[in-house]
C-alpha cells in the first residue's frame, strides 16, 4: 500500500487518467472488497467500480448466524446489486445454509431478477437442503421468473430443490436453444416425463445430472437422437429410499445407442444402496466410466463390475465384506483397460493379489488410494515390503493411505 | 549454598524418566513438587468427571510414590501466576524445574512464569519429556513449517537421531541430601482434593475402568509388552469385537497425562522387537501409536488456532451446519444408530473408545452424516475422553473430518455396516445399550428395519423405547460426498470427473507448509490446465484420464468477449477463479466471498503480479513462489495471518465500504 501511495505522489495525475479499459483490467483481478477500497480514491475509479463488466458474476451467500459459521452477503449490498446491477448479472449462484430463511431470501432475490438475462444459475445448499423446506409454490414462482426473463440460460444447477415438471416446461419453452447443463440430483417433484420434456426439446444439452428413478430407456434414446449434440457427461445417483427397494432396468440397447451417438461421453454413477438392492445392476454391459459405491457392496457385484464395465475409468469402493477381493480386482485389471483410478476403503485384498493388480494396470493407475487396513499380508509380502513393490510397478513412490491410531 | 527447588508438575505425572524432576533434586537442599489446581475453575470447566477422577488418582499415586522417597506432593489451590511469587519468597526458592509443554497456550503460560521466576532471581530449568523429539527440530528440518502429511513426518523422523534414553527414576539415592520440608497440616493445606471437594456429585458413579496413576501405567506397559511378545506380531492389530472394549493393556490415557513416559515405551518396544525378531532393526511402524501423537503435537505447536476452523491456516473451511439439537443427540447417544450410540455411551461411561470407534462417530458427526463442525465434536471429546490432549484431539478431528492433512475423503464409515463388519453378533451394542438386547444380530445395527413382530419380541419398539434413526444415511452421504468433492476440487483446482483426483496432491517432496495445491503432479489430465483453457482448446473431452477436460467452462471462454477475454488467455487470477469452480458449472465467484483460507492465502499473496502466475506450470515453481513469499515476509505464517486479518477486517468494514462505494 505504501508503495502505491508513493507512486501516486510522484506521478500524480497519470493515475487519475488511467483509461477505463486499463482500470477494468486491474479491477477484474481484485476481490470485491479491494475494488470497494479503490473506488474511494477518486471519481474515475468510482465510476470504474460500477462498470457492468465487473458485475457479470456474483455469488450470493445467504447464511443465518444461528445455522452457519460463515458470514452472509450484506442485505444492503444485495439491495444495491438488484437496484443497480441486476441487468448486468450473467453468472449467478446462491449458496444457502440449512435454514429456511436463507432459502426464502434466495427466492426473494430470484423473483426480483426480472430485467436480467442470466447465463448460469446455481442454487447450492451448503448444508441440509433448505430449499426443500420452503413452500414449493414460492420456490417455483421465483425460479420461473428467471426462466421467463432469462432467455439464454445455459447452465442450471438446482440439486435438492422442489423444482417440478411444470417449471421445467417453462424452462424448456424459454431456454431450449441455449441450455447446455442441467444438474438436478434429488429433485423429488420431477417425474420421468418432466425430464423427457427437457431431453426432447433441448438439443444442446451436454451435461445432465439426475437420480436413477428419472433415468429411462426413452431418455437415453432422446439424448442420442440425431438432432441432439453429443452428450459429454451424465451423472446418475442411485439412492435407496427404503431397504429392499426394487429398481427398474435399463436396456443394453439404449446404452448402446448412447455410446454410438456420443462415443466419448462420461457416465458417472454413485451408488448408495444396501447390498441386496444391487440385484438388477451390472447384469448387462453398461458404459459407466466412474463408479462410486458409498456403502458396502458385495464381492459378487464387484465381480460383475469386472464383466460389464469395459469403459470404467475410476472405481471407488467404500466398503465390502470380510472376504478378500482378489479375483475381482484381477478381473477388473484384465477387462477394464481404461481404469486409471481406484480407491478402496473397508475392504480386504491380499498383498499378492494387490501387487498383481497393480502390475497388470501399470502406470496407467494415476490414482491409487488404498487404506492400509485393506492389505492383508500373506506368504509373499509383508506390509512393509508392499509399498516398494507397488511403487516399482507404478513408476512412482506410492504408500497406502493411513489413518491415525489415536 | 545448595538451592531450594520447586518441580512443577503439569503433565508428566511420574517419577520415572522425568528429566526436569531430576534437575530439581540435583544437589538441592530442599525439593518441593507442586501441582496447581483451581478448585473453583474445576467445577466450571469443560472437563468431565471421569477425566477429573483420572487426574486426582494420578496425583494420589504421585503423592504415594513421593512418600517412598520421603517427600510429598504439594497440591496448590490457585493459579500459578498468582501463587508462584509468594512460594518463591516463602520457600526461599532459587530453582524451578518443569517439563516442556509444546502446546501454544502452555508455551505462553510458561513464558509468563519464567519471567516471574527471573524477576524473583529463580533459575528455571525446562526439559523435554512429553514427546520423543524436540518438535522445533522437526520443524526446522522441514524448512520452518510443520509437516502436514504423516509420510513427510516419518521421513523427517528417520533423519533424526533416535530419541534420548529415559533417565533414572527418582530414588532415595537421587534425592541425596535434599529434603522436603513437610508441615503438620500438609494434608489440609496441600493434600489431593476429592471429587466432592471439586464440586462433583459422585453418588452412583461407577468405579473407574481406567484407574489413573504411574503405578498402574507401569503395570500396564509390562502387560502390554508381554502380550505383544506372546503374539510375536508387531503389526497393527486388526480390529475385532473384543478390541472395542477397554483393555487392561491400553496405554493412551497414561501417555496423555504422562504417567507413562513415551520414551520408556519407545525403548521397551525396541528391545522387545530386537529380542523377538533376532536383532533386525525395527520399522517405524512399530511406533505408530507414539508417532501419530508426535505428528499432531508438531503440527500444533506453533498454531494457537489449531483447534479452530476460522483463522487456522491448515484447516479447510467447510460450511458446516450449526444444529444444536442434532449435536446433542450425537453427544447423548440418541442418534437412533445403535453402533454410534453404543460408542458414545461407552465414551461417556468409561472415558475411552477404540480408535476406529472414534473414526466412526467422528465421521458420522462431521463429513459422513450430520455435517456438523468437527470443533463441536472435539469439545465433546475434550469433556469425556481420558486421552484427549489439545493437539491430538484437534488434530485427529481435523483429520477425521477431512479438514486438513491432504486426506482422501471418499471413504465414509457407514453407521450400520462398519459396526456389523467389526462385531457381527452385536455384543458390543447389547453391552452398552441394554434396551436393544432382545434384537437378533440380523437387526441389531438397523433395528428400525426389523418387522414389528421382532420389535415386540425384543420388547423395544423403535420410535418409542429407542429413537428412530435421525438421518437417512444414504441420502446424507450422497449430499455430503458431493460437497466434500466440490470443496476439494476448489482446493486442488481439479475439474475432472474423478473423485480421487480431487484431493490436493500430498506432494511427497514438498514440505507441505499449507493446504495449498500443487498442480497435478499425479494428474496428467489436469497438468496441462493452462493450455486447455485457451479459447479454442476446448472440447477435448474424453472418457479416459482423470481430467476429462472440456466441461462448460470452455463454453464460457468461447462466449465471453471483451476485455475479460484477455484474462482468459493468460493464466491469471481471474482464470484461477474459473478453475476453482465446481466441475461442470460456471458461476464465477467473487474472491471477496469466502472460500478456503489456503486459497485466499495463495491469491492474496500475489495479487499485484498476475504475471507471476503465468509461469506456474509445475508444482516446483508454485512451491518456490510460495516459499519465497513466506521467507521474504520474515514471519512464516504472515501470508495466512494477513488473510485472516483481512477476513476479519472485511467482515467489519465490507458492508460499510461497499455502501460507500455506491454513494
């Protein structure tokens, strides 16, 4: 700061005369607060502070002292932005804490964004999803304001919200040409028909995230239609509502159509199921690239993964039973030739099988995260030797993940 | 003239391997061993009755052992800073000795006492014996920063000389001609108080599962080693149903209070290993339990905010939920998950739980299910856990909540499956939650899934006699893993689809000074991030590789025109904001809004020189820049301090200033 002041003194007028473009160039590197400081310096800098380009993106943080440790965007600032800069906003996100008040505050802001044209909108619950707590009608009407007024939305992230089919229809009616990304995991009021409407109309959609119950053969066919651009990323969360839940199947032919249409697309699947609910999964080939098993998954299912997931890139298994996964891993190494990342939590693998697995995969394993407890010493390897052996095959230094003994 | 000494006990409640105590008696005319206790403070403190009882038992044992060498313990009611000046005068003290305390507040307190002593003409002798090593040496060896990964820590340790040998136990011989003047009313004035005196209601208090004291500790270590020798296996024991229970060979509370010298433990382990394994030299893993403790002491020693999220340079800022009701359910064993509740009951009743049980409940409270701040859990452990030490407690909680130390966060302990795997029969649960005793093993971990007939037969209706589960675990883990991933992606600036690659590289060679990112050492997909952001360099998405490139950021750079485009072409701060966005989604943040401290640190450090960032292509460059910034600033934590200061300031002035800008 001192230096800056000195220079101001020495060079005097030249600072005031900085052209706005240069000022903008500098200002864009500064956080909001620093820009505010700078705006106190002179009239020119104050004007620069208000340049529309600097107000294209804004992240509203809505937290209550009772429910969050983080500070919130000041209400007066919010008012000013709505008054002076709402027409400049293009990339907007809302981070809300677990309180209903915060979610409602976010919706109040949304419903005032009438004269702006957003390109991206994100509603992000930083703790327990609070949009679900508020009256659905209030949420829907606020969201629809944005859908109707912003005619060129390209990205929309509305996970864990009460969005419903009719509001998606409004989205489609106004933004079908521009929509590229839609994330709506765990939106219980959307039906398979609702998402079909999006897929049918929004031909530019490249990224989509939703829960398994919205996934259907028709959806995959729609996304692979000729009119549709190549899909890049499909994220599916498979969550069990009640134990013993039955899941529908997806035909292999539908997945095949997807791969034909978008040969490079990534299919990311997160499973949060009880072991017995896996019955219908991994019976046929599936083009999944990233697999995450958040709860215990059986040896049998992992064996099927090796047989049915030829495009697998990353596999993460949080827990498994007490029997070692030796053959399953070897099979995965053989069949999943793209596999480059694996993480194992509460599982067991014999040291020999693990070394064999690493040897087969070699240095394509860029991520190898194995809890120390996973590796069971056997006649060939002690725990202390294994990191040398594995490092040798990987071509870099590797250690198992350790947890503190406390 | 022979000196009159005071040895000040704090931790290190033992006569064996106590170098500072030995210094006190060396050639002394009189020796008095004191312990300070503020009875008023005791009742109001956050420490539970089990911990107080353990401490009082330690003091009684200490007094008993001192009697054997014709001395006594002086338990002094009051605060050291208030009482020492009077003692110095009254007892004509010329020497004060105590064990080195590495914790920031201990250091501060000791500095104040040292000053008082100096003013009173009292010589002060301080000796390290609560840790194996001089922690400052470890930090020095690491270039002035504490190592932030355990691996790095092990590497540093292996370069140090082995710990010093334990010193001789205090004995009549060592006491020499030194005497302890004891008055008639010693018991009244300086006796060890009872729990009642400290204001605890002891009615119905069950007897201690973990009796405190050095004598007990020395019995236990023999048993501990016998058992190790008997199984002749030096690996970390696998967890089973039995290991969940308090063991008569457990040592952690004794190490915490210093009833057992860590060096004694260290050398006894070494001897045993050599004997059993025929002189082969022991691996570092043999000392796991001791080294983890040492690791957290090292990480905490210069960080007074080690037990906080805000203002703690090594802690990732996570938007934890404030939820007092949920926290209370967890702390009071009313979560409705028998595995969690049984562990919390054991903790409250006995003051100790197995380390994997700690992992289970800590994960459940924080990143696994409830999304409540680790600081809250740490406070509950502080109250209940016998071996909870400030550094180790806070460090472990940060570890388990994935708030620091470059942790893989994918692994969440399931509050149902983890217990079932460990103790399939559920005996542990029946022991601590008798209400569930009637449930068959099949349902004891998830009794809410038991058919009504089973619940009736078990005489326990879920929702009536035992609570329903407080969260839907599957849904909670789905949400939480996604949040952790986004937070870690911001840290690592990794934008691909992989979960594992989201964790910032631990950077084996770096000193790990901060939770700052080192770009993509192991992530070939992201190492070329600077070029892939060039307009036109987009669309290179492929399902292979960990960083599948394109995602919608590039749509941004294609579409945006005008001056900001210049920013996009270079690797500039603006650009790095873009990179930190969660994968596939492009709202552009404003850096005045909170993200993570380390990140801010990184950026506040270089704001005037965006060009510098241009050169950052490898982790080495990035690292060097950061180091030089820190060295240049003269104070190792200045960068982060200034960030914290800025954050605090900004909280105060931002609204004012922003309003003013609008005038």
